[in-house]
C-alpha cells in the first residue's frame, strides 16, 4: 500500500458522527420530483443518512431543491440509527442508497452476499483515544483496559491500532453499548482509557483527559474507518444513469458543504439534520471529510481494484468481524473489490456531470 495522501490538518477535531443520533422511528421527506419528458413517472430512490450536528452531502441535497432535481428520480430521505439496520432495509428493497455507512456494516453485508456497491468515500471516523495525564505513550497502556463502542468501526480501529503498537495481548478492550457508557466507565475508573468522540470526548477532556491518538491518525497508519455511500447493486445494474446523476449530485453537494460559502448551505441543511443552525456550521467544518481529490486513491482508479486502500481496509475489517463471530470467513480481496465501483465518481470528477 502506498503512503496515503495528507488527510488534512492534524488539528481537525472530532464531532458527532453522521449516524449516531438516536432515533425511535423511521421518518421520511420527499424531495422535488424532476420533470419526466416521456410522461412516465420517475423511479423511486430512497436514501438513508444520519442526522445530528454534522451535515453531509445528502442533507445538502435534501435541503437544496435545485440540486435534488438533478437526480432523475422520486427522492425520499430517511434517517437511520445504525448501518446494520440500514443494510437490512437495503436487502429488503426499501432503500437504494445509504450515506455515511462504516466498515463493519458494509463488510458484513458483503460477507452475507448482500448486493451492495460502494460508489464514493465521504469521511473518516472522528473518534479519539482519551487517556489520563499519567499516560503519555502507547506502551503505558499495557496491563490496562480501554472502553469502546462494541462491534463498531471504532472497535475495529482501536484493535487495529493496538496491534500496530504490539499491545493486542496486553491491553483489554471492553465493549460498551454506547460511547456515553464507555465515557462513564472511564470516569468511574473501570477502564483506563476510552475511544470516543463528540460529547463524550469533550466530557473526558474537561475532566482532565487528553488525546493519545485519533481515528484520522490511525487511518494514516493503514487502519482506516471509512464512511461511504453504498448503493444497491440492482440499481447500479438496472439504472446506471440514475446512479451517475446521484454521484454527480454527491460531488456538487460535497463542494458546497466544504466550499467558501459552506456556512449558507450548512445552515440551510440544519432543519433536515434536526439541529439548530447555530450548531451545525462549526461541527461540520471540523469534521474529517475525505477530499474529492483523494477519491480515486481510496476507491481505486478502476472499478474492482483489489489493491485499493479501501479493499485492504475491508479485508482487515472482515478479520475483525470473524474474530467477533459476525462472519464465518474472510472474503477474498477480489470478492470485496467487486463491491467497490469507482467508475461513477471518476466520471463525475472528470467533468462527466453535464446534462
């Protein structure tokens, strides 16, 4: 694997992850329907994305009718709690796309023969390993325990980093049902460190903790947690023109939320994100999004590139899932690569989005 490109300023701070806001029910909003010259109704295209204080490309699309109309479909947006839930909905045919889904749900879906394709990489995870002031190096974690959200992308990242530090056998990883619970365990003294983000991270730092490493640094070491857009393979095969328009809209939305006028578009998206506009701008600007210039690095310059960094990351994730008992075997790199399609983003970045 080649050296990854610079992922941005090392001072980027974590903020709330896209899919972390608790939801009790699925709700939906319908975007503007594009005109259909033939008179036939446009196809239905349902997109799941996470709400919270960090906006994403799909909340920009959802809150921008002009951009939504560039996608030739009847759009429907639904929030989701967890990637595994959204994957199950895609498997049933209820969803055509999932925005901001992490490594374990995608790899678990591939291992379960779910027809899903990754078409664009959106962001890295944003967690940080918080430790007390008495710990200033990785080696000092030996003989101690670390709390993390069980079975998550963060769990995979933390265990991968511990392996790189030769600490797998000497550090106990304790899984919790939420990052808030992991933070509480740290504050209560039952774990010596916690791998958390956003509110829990800020809480632990306020109580005297400090950052030892974070997801962005771990990604640079070759253990990336990547939040991606996954599309149903049935849609990719049956209506590639629609998928191309969707990816083109994703590219434009990414430019809007990271560009010079980002504050306007982010504030506009606050309603669909379910948070006040005063919170969303600063939280989103500090989030480690993957630059458009790095898309073909992560996904590979050709569809199905078994040597791409994302496929290597998915191989590591599959080993993690086998160890967790959630997969029985590790899919081959070739099998994983058949679920990564960079053709749409490559065409979009090359100027192929004109009507």
